[in-house]
C-alpha cells in the first residue's frame, strides 16, 4: 500500500468509526443526522474508491478499493456505503451516468464479472464486520463480571472466544487471498472468490452464534450494536450467490482444473 492509499484508508477508518459510534439507535436517528452523515461520506470521496481515475475515481487498484469496503464492514452504519460504491463502478463500466446520492440495495442488473466483484465485496464486508464483532465480544467478556470475576476468566468463555477468533482469522485470510488474486495478472480469481464466499459464510454462521451466546440477551436489544452487525452479515451471506451456491461453484472449478491442477490450486489457496 502506497502513501496515498494509506492516507485514504486512515481517513475512511476515522470517518466511518466516528459516524457509526454517533449513529446511536438507527430507528431514532433524525433525518437531518442521517443526511449530514451521508454528506460527510460523499465529501470524503470514499464512494469513488472503486472507480478508475478516468471515470472520476480515486485511481486505487481494485484490491485496495476492496480494502476500504472491509473498513466499511468494520464500522457498519445506516448508510449504504458499499452498495453505492458498487453501483457507481458498474454504471461507469456500462457507460452510464454515475448517479448522485445513495444506492440502497446495490445494482439491480450486472454482468457476470460484475456479480463476482459484488460477491467479493460482500465477502470483504463480512470479514470486516467479523473483526468488529470479535472486538466488541472480547471487550464485553472482559468487562462483564459473574461470581466476582470477569467472564473472560472462565475457561469455557476463553474456549468460545478462541473459536470465534479462529473463525475471524480464517475469514480475513480468505478475503485477503481473494483480493490478492484479483490483483494478480494472468490469474482467474473466481476460485479464490468462491473459497472466500464459502469460508466466510461458514465463519459468519459460527462466529455470530458464539458472539450472541457470549453477549446473552443484551446483544439483541435496540441499544446494542452487536445485532446490527450480525443481522447485516446474515443478509450479506446470501447476496450475490448463497454459501451453498458458491460452495458448488468451488467444487466445479476444482473439477475443471483436473487432477494435475488440483495440488497447485490447493497450495495456492
């Protein structure tokens, strides 16, 4: 990552973290606050991160733009940041005018390669959200006391937290590999994208269950942000191809490689 990319990433992280922390209970957010938050995101240039510089974008490689998508997943808020980033990229690719304003729900019509990019973006979002869930769960079990000591001191809690951390590490590694593959010339990234979607979908299922178990009922209340991340991940997991669909696609890609290509594909992943 060069200096410009590092500056953009740091700016995005500070901005989205601040907005997410200030968002409070989304249902009670005044329209003026939502609009002010969206305007701050627009003014930052973050929504242009997936656009080439020739189309008015930031000129970042796609892999680095997807790094900003992961940051957006880590600091999830009520604004459709990633959906708008994707919609603007695909509009430019299709020779259409890049529309102003939010694009909730993502692009409605996509070419096959665009759907693959959108699927990878969701994988990066989920990896970022899982990192946030691990952070808030670790903080919670360290602060919450039972029987005179923090929950984190109980061996069963430590085991569950270790399993959650392992799932998050696997998800981040899968997202990193797919982003590296999409940046590498001469390589078809579809297998790596499929692996990321399949493995991260599994991590979401296991990780969110553990996080809610360790938080107890408090993770579901309106005022707590955990359920904002988990319910979003459950939705993202099924968008642009379900986990089962991507698992089958990985299997078909491996079979297509044949016995000679199986080992090289395995060690590359």
